[in-house]
């Protein structure tokens, strides 16, 4: 039994992958995959770690791995690095040398299978796959000489694939004061909608959207906006994007009873054009920002216009939770008589991130 155990340990060492650092240290274990940052390596004593390329002098794998080059070739075999080149030796074949800078990834069989499944899911996702998003909630109140309460929440979900982007959003605020008598609602507003963008290429996209809004103190019972147009990505990478877009929309506004000017309420239908700018970006591993500015010039009532501005800054506490501060501003150039043109919602509190929902999970 002892002899068998010694043979097993010897075999695991002899046939293990290895990484040699520039300082001479050597790790043995299993190469899981490679990234732009380095090699993801798993060893018995160090666990799973990522070793930066700047610290590595040599990588070798006597176990078959799949080497993918930047031009799409896949070569399976044992590997080793030498003089800035990767040497792959297929089983029963001649060694193949490729420059290290042309290698896109090195993965074991399990890692390659997982990667290909994710790529296939991006191309042909199920309707409930690949959603990610967050939910923000903030609450404040007072008791004693004053009695107030404030609730604010924001929710957003997105489904991003290589071909399109579908998103839904909702935010609301409710504030009341009962210090001097019966509870009085001092602020109440809700905003929500959906948007869809279809990629025309690496930079251009078509988009459509549908927004809904209620604002008690603007006298707005319901605003419904439907629109669409063409957009362009100035920046688009794994950390986020910066885009501009423009097109046309239709706006239907239903205002409530407002004596004596509008004793039966007011309904306004307007043709609009719009210009939008949107920035969604992960600044670093802690901070991320989302910002969107849209102006809607009114084509049915020239000189009138609307502005929507939304921005949110989040600081991650861990993988799930973050602290957030959100501002949502709506400007209406032609409000009801006696009403102000600008309504701003502020929200600060906890954000719960919804991890990407992958197919079959």
C-alpha cells in the first residue's frame, strides 16, 4: 500500500503542469486557463491563483491542453514556452511553434468546454438567459418633534448578447409628513420603461424604447412615450460603453383636473425628436457609474421641450452589495400653470446586484 501511495504521488508530480517564476520559484499543479493578465493556475497548496505574465519565465504542461490563437486556430497537445514562443506537441504529431503574442488562450478540456458553451449561449441564448441587474433601496424617517418618512427604490435589468441589448427599469420615490396633523404626501413619483438595441456592427445600432411616468405634484397622471432611432458607440468594451443616439418619438401626456384652467384635465399628444447620450462604465473594481441624458424637442409645439437626466454612482462592498447614490431629473418646459418645470429625485442607500443568469442555472 505504501508503495502504491508513493507511486501515485510521484505520478502526480511528474505529470503535473508547472509555472516557473522569474525569481526561480516553481509551482506544480494544473493550468485552468489564461487571460490577458496571466495564467489561472491551481495547485494543491496555493489553491487557485492568477499569476501575472510579467512574473512568469516558463510555462509547461505535459497534459494535453487546447491552445487558441488570435486567428482562430485550435491546437491540442502538450505545451511549453521557450524564447518567447509556445511549442505545442500534438499526440503522435510534430511540434508546432507559435509566437507567444499570437496566443489568445490556453485552456484545459473542462475550461475549453465551458468557454465554448458560453460563446454558444451568447449567439443563441434562451429568453431567460444572460440577465443581470440591480435593485436599490433607501429609507429615511423621523419621530418625535417631527414625523416624516421617505422611501425610494430603483430596479434595472439588462440582457446583453453579441447581437442585441434588452433592458427594463423602474424607479420611484414616496415622501410624507404627519408632524402637524394627518399624514400629508409631500412627494410621489414613479418612472419606468424598457428599451431595445440591435447591433448593426461593432459601432452602430438601432434602438427602440417605451417610457412611462407618473408625477403627482406635476399633476401628471400618466406620460407614455414611444420612440426609436439610430445610435453609435464611441467606446464599447468589457468595462462598459459610451454612446450617442437620435431619432423620433411620440409623447402622450394626461394631466389631472386643474381648476379653473383645466377643470376636466388636459391631454397633450406631441411629435418629438430626441438626442441621447449614455455612459455606463466600471471605473475600477470598486466604483461604477451609469449616466444618461436625453433631450426631446417638441415638433408639435415648437419652442417646448423635455429633458431626462439620470445618473448613479455605486461603490461595491462585495460581489453582491454596494452603496449607491442616484439622481433622476425631469425637466418640462411647458408645465401646468403654477407648477415648477424641474422635478428631481435623490436616492442613497444599498444596492443588491443580481448576478448574470446563465442558461440552465
